[in-house]
């Protein structure tokens, strides 16, 4: 078996992902967590040790004493340098600068015009990242890897966003990584924002410790990120979790995709804003979540939020019937609706999900808030920086991103 054998590269990726996530792990624990054969784990570790991506550490003295030799443990080798995570949202950019192990050093958020073009958004992101690096006394040469998120499905092979009516205008038909690399001058990949947020909630948020979760990202669009067996799943062309244009029974509102009755036309923040205006609530620009928090005590607004939650829950129930996750995490701007939204989701879960599913799945509000996608981007950047390909060993195609 040679170094560029795809099976060996996949097993190395699996082992490396567990080490990034869990820290110090033994061979036995790696085999149990990844499901790989002990021999496959051993071969993967030999390659990672040889590349310098992983190092062996002394056994934990606090661990229970077993007969025989103490189990060797392995950790990701700390590299010198930094990683960058950038969330290119519809109305703001959030960027974080972190150590190679993922510890956030500094972060910054700036508001952007929702009508901004891809070029304008990339320029704004470059300015934010440049400011972070300058403030911390670092140069672009110190950055091992950067990961950015966009509110659109990204093909994991080509890196392109589909040219389709349902895609956000700014990114439609573009290659975001190529555009960003031109202005940032950094090694970079781009992933979907819901997928990045799902990763972050799985690692350190409301879904921590859960191997299977659905993350709902509800803003002016509606999408989902899927974590199955501990890994973010994007589908063949990066479109897994694009649930916003599933049609709801009995709904008739015209959607921007040209169809009627889509989930997005009933339960997105844009749809809710229109409904709030019809009942006399002043929605005057600014951030949607601020408006929601201001009017949470209004029973009419609370009812609208619960209705939106129920619409979302009807689709989530079908997803849970198929995927059987441990937790559904409600994120995005709509999460500002709190219990009013989750009550609607739970109502639909009880009504439409199989009882064996609804009894077990938890409905939780996101634990990381508006930082989730950026933190997921940082986590992905740490994983990418730790890959052997990032340390100038056997090449791994850039398209094999962790999200």
C-alpha cells in the first residue's frame, strides 16, 4: 500500500479528525471511535507520525492500571502559526484568528450591506482579516490555513456555487475560494455556513457529545447542517440539508424560487418580518433578532414565532424519521425567538415524527449563537492545517475538505 492510496488517506483523515476532536487518544480508542480495524489504525498512525502531524505522548498517570504495558497515546502535534475562520453572512462578516490548536486569539464582526456583491464582500473580509493579523503582530505567512463560510451550497469537488435562482445573488455561479484567495493571499477553502455551524455545535455547543445531530440554520433563507456518526455530511454536490424549498402541505405563499408554499416562504426571518408588519409591529431595518427580542412579550409576535417553529418542525420531523438524530439544534437569527420557536418545533415533532423518534430526540437552541459558523470555520481550518498535506507530505486534494 503506497502513500497516495485513497483508502489509506481516508483512514488517516478519520484518525486525524478524532485526534483533533478528542485530544489524547490510544490506538484502542481510535479503533473503537473510527470503526477501523486495529491494523488500519496502526498504518494510519505510522504515516501521521512520520509526517509530523501527530506525536506520541506518555500514558496518562491518572488512568486505571491494567496488566501489561501502559497504552501509548497520541495527540495532534502543535504547529507554529495561526488559522483563520471567516463567516461571510448576508448582513455581517465575523472573523476569528486562532492558534493552530483552535484557541481563539481575537475576533471581529462588521456589518455589511445585504446588497453587496461577492467582490465587495471579499474585500470587506480581507480588511477584517488584515486588521486581526496586524493587531496580533502576525503576517499572512504565519497563517497555516483559512476557512470561510458562505450562505450557499458549495460543491466539495469543484468549489463552485451553483448558478440557480434559489442561491443568494452575491455568490450565484461563483468560485468563492478563488475570489477570496485573490484578495486575502491565504491558503483557503470555502464551505456552507450551516455545515460549519453544525460542526461547531457538535464540537462545543448544544450538540456536544452527540454523534448524530441536525442543525437548523434559519435566517432569510432556511437550511440545515447534518452531522452523522460524528462527521459533517454535505452530499454529492454540497447540497445536503437544503430544506428551504421543501413544500408545505396547505401553504400557498409565493417563494423567491417561483414555487408556492416553500418552507422558506413561510418560516424564514424575511417571511416573519412581513407577517409582523401586517400585525402592526415596526420592523425598521437593523438585525432581525433585535426586533424579535424587543417584541417577545407581545403575544401576537410569540404566536407568529410558534407558527414558524411548527412549520419548521414539520420538515424536521420527516428528517428525524429518516436520520434519527440525538438532537436538533435551532440556530440562525430565528433562534432569538427562544421558547416560542422551540415550542412550535416540539409540537410538530410530537405530531409528525415517529413516537420512537420524538421520544428520544432533543430540541435545543444553539449554544454558540451568531459565532457558530465562524467557530466551525476555525475548527475546519485546524483540521485542514493538521493534515499531512499541509506539512508538505503526500498530497491530499484540496477538495477533500472536512466540511
